[in-house]
C-alpha cells in the first residue's frame, strides 16, 4: 500500500495548523496509508477519523495533546442532554488506526459535575495505541462497540446508536490511562500490555472502578491486562478493578502490580448477582499491596496453565 505523509504543527509553520485540516486533506488519498506527523502542542479539536489506515505520530505524548471538554450533562441546542456517546474528543470509526506518542484528553472535569466525558471513542478493528496517554475522569476510554441494547431509551444517543455492532480488536501498549468511574469500558477485545492505569481521587467512599466491560455473550475474550501497573492518588482500599456493564463481562489481569487503593475483594458485581454465572473476572500472578487471594467469590484465580492462554497473539491475533 502506498503511503502519504502529512504534517501538522500548532503555530509552527507546518503544512497544517490543525489535525482536522490534515484529516480533511487525507480524504483525497483513498486506498493509501495516511501518516499524520503531529508536532508538540495542544490541539483543542474534536476529531473524527473515518478513513482506514490512518496513523497519528507525535514525538512526546506529554507535549502533544489532543483535547476537548464536552460532558454528558451539557445541554444540546435542541434542549436534551448531550449524553455519554456524544462527548468524545476523538472518535475513531475506522480500521487499522495507529497512534504513537499522543495524549488524548477530555478536560470537562469530574463526573459528579459534568457526567461522563470520553477522551476517545474507539470503534474499529486492528486499532493500536503505543506510548499514548488517555486522560479524563468518568468514562475516559470507550472501547466500542456499544452493547446490543440500551438499558433505557435514548441511552446510546450518538454516532453509532443504530449502526450494526462489530467487535474489534485493540492493542494498548506502554500507555497511561487515567480516570475514576468506569474509565475503561465497552465490548471490544482489548489487550493492555505494560500500561499504567491511574485511578484519580474523587468525592465519596468509593473512588471508582478501573474497568466496566460489556463483552458479548459467546465472545472468548474481553479485556486482558498483562504486566500493567494499577496506581492511584486515592485512599487505600477505596476502589475496584472492575464491574460488569453487561452480564457477560470478561476481564483478566495477569502479572500486574496492584496498588493499595484496590479493595481486598478486588471486583464489584454492580449489585447484580444474576451476572455471577456469566461474567468472568480473573487474575493470575499479580502482586503489590492491592493484590491477594481474598477476592469476591465470583472472581477466578487462574492456574499457570489457564493463564498461559492469555497471550497477545491468542487474544487479538497481532
């Protein structure tokens, strides 16, 4: 496949001043690999990537930031609230997207003030994020697709509300992902390798939940965290590793460091005992102050042989 390289710099004399301008220009190069080089800077843009084989390449994730600040409790011009799935700073609706050394942010604020606020809505197959940062509070990273049905009418209002559901595969490698309530959620098959998952302090007895998977029934894999670090500025034993957004949720954490902010029981059932027989929350070889075997009764502690199945190649195939 031929490659087209484009250059973006915020006020630095590059070809494009905005990333959105480069994405617009890329449309004339269909059936080509598009590589967008992004110079350090803060890009206050709401972006949509709908073209396959697009790459965002930065030089330093801490100095190259894409950000916006829409929240679910915002009122839209027609008078209804924005809702979760119209808040994303970056909407990826394409396959073979790659990002390296980029920060994706939503700076709307804490969820109790603004509601859910997505930094990234990632819907596609073969999505790869390397050395990237995802920063928000509630619902930072949505790994689409949506669940097959909403729990209340209008709950999925947004760009893919009525679209066919397609489960994609995502890789997050050497990334930093921060938030508090359900800050990694969705139905994709996602492999997190050597990532830091940072739980931000918030009001209330419970600081938050790292994950809220909604894995589809019959899907072999959901989320896998391998050699990751679960860190925080929250009080000890005030947070959970995850809870099931839907009954068939799957999340496995392997050989990872679990901080003291994680409660002894580790996981929450979202007050839904019906999910105990269908969800799959499991651990193997974890360590740190928040690790241990005194987990909730629905949590599976894997054997070495069982854990060996959860390699990157087996889970996502690339």
